[in-house]
């Protein structure tokens, strides 16, 4: 969508909410901005957090960090929060 079309904000809002996809705005034929609904943005943030957690876990494995027994961790959390 060309940048000159940003004048019609209601239409852009409707497109963003209905399509649930980013809208790429161009300026002089080049990519300039991305507009999306807040719901879609929240979804992307959540996905990014999950991807970051997976990446960090992989880094810990690569750096030979000590593994922790999940059952032990959950038992300690349950004791701390529910006893």
C-alpha cells in the first residue's frame, strides 16, 4: 500500500483487523512501514518470546550447562507455592 493511502485511517484499520496480516507501506516504491492490528502484534510478541526461550535453551545446551531434573524443579515449585 502506498504511503499516500494512509490518509484513510478507518479503511486501513478495517483491513488490518479483517486480514489479520501485516500491511506493508511503501514510500517511493520502497518498503517503509508495517501496520498491524494490536491482536496480531500481541500474537507476534508471544511467538517471539517462545522462540527466544527455545534459542536460550539451545545456547545453554551448547555451553554445556548442567541439566536440571524437571520433576525435582516442579516438586520444589509445588512445595514453595502450594504448601
